């Protein structure tokens, strides 16, 4: 929602200031469809040429994500800590074989089904189940396990940042594409040099709309979208870091409560539940 409000403020301040200073919208509105076609079409074509179809689809989803905001909320972190607490408790009390039915069939698991949002997140589910599978295979060195998980997180994070990087590339190129449109407008004007000064003035004004539009779209719309999407992916990525930290704490043979507390300590501050909130949530889950 913030990004929509921000864009409205940009539009209001830029064009409001232009009109209040005595400017007229007619030349801009006349040239806008043609300049927009050249600049927008060239940007879209270049973006399509530089990216795969999957990257294009991911970018569309990324723009939608900018409107929705981060995926993981504080309640989801509470669910994650409760889930990991339950799995850790069973593992340390009954051994890895007691977790076999939950790890091998997480979609049918009575434990995972209590947390459907996590259960339906492909990467989170794989990260948890694969980590416990490594324990079953006696791959239990904390440092080696952390290295393996970090490589998975790095790959996932790199793939998640492809859309914002693509948007930033578009933002970097838009001012130059705007100049291309403006130069074409100047060429058109020079071909009509015998026209009256009023006509030439309108044509030059229309050509300058190209430069304005390229810079305006780049720094007021596309670049903020890229920055916002990057921030969202960074924040959502912290969710998976918590899983890693709890798994490593398990390998260091801490109690379930300490493992969860280590994970809670690495949750982003704005989303971090308090120690007492976690105790209350754990009691409510036990009663349920």
C-alpha cells in the first residue's frame, strides 16, 4: 500500500507543481502516447531479450508482491518456532526414526498440517525435511551442515533477487531510451524546419517529453519498485535463516526451548515475538 501512496504523491507533486507554475498539460498529453510507445516498447523489448520467460513471469509476480508486501508476518514466525520446537522435541526424546513419517510425508503429517502456510511453502518445507534427513544419514557435523544449508540459502536468495535486478537494469536504461525518443523527435522537427515558430515549438516540446518520460519513469517508478522488491526479498529470506539457526542449534545438542530461542533471536526486530508471546503460543498449541 505504501508504494501506491508514494506513486500518487510523486504524480501529484510533479504535475501539480508544473501546473501551478503556469505549465500546460496539452503538449505533454499530445506527445505522451507516441513517446510512451517508443520508450515503453523499447524497454519491454530489451527486457524480454535479456531475460528468460521464467524471469519475466517472476518479475510480474514480483511487482504484485510489491503491492502485497512481505510474505511472512509475525504470526508466521510464531508458527515456525512452534513447528521447529515440536520437531526438535520429538527428535531429542524419541530419536530420528520417530520423525520419519513426518519428514517423508510432510503434506500428510499431523505436525506440519497444523501450520498450513509453512506446509505449502516449497522451499521452507524442503529445507526443514532435507535438514532432518541429513541427521538421519548421520551428517551431524554443525559446521559442515551449516555450510550445506548456507549454500542452499545462497542459491534461493540469488534466484529471488533476479526480478529486482532486472527492474533495476530497466531503470538504468530508461533515461538513455528517453534520449533516443527525444532525438527522434528532434529529427522529426528538423524535417519540418520550414514550419512557423509556434509549430516548431510544439514539436520540440513533444520531443523533450521523451527525455522527461525516460528520467521520470526510471527514478520515480521503476527504481523504487526494484528497491522495494529487494527489501521484501531480504526480509522474507530471514524466515529461512531462522530454520538454519535452529537446525544448527539442534546439532549442538541444545534443548528444544534453547534451540527455538536461538531462532527467535535472529528474527527481524519488527517481526520478532517476545519470549512471553512464544511461551503463550506454545501453551495454546499444547492445549489444542
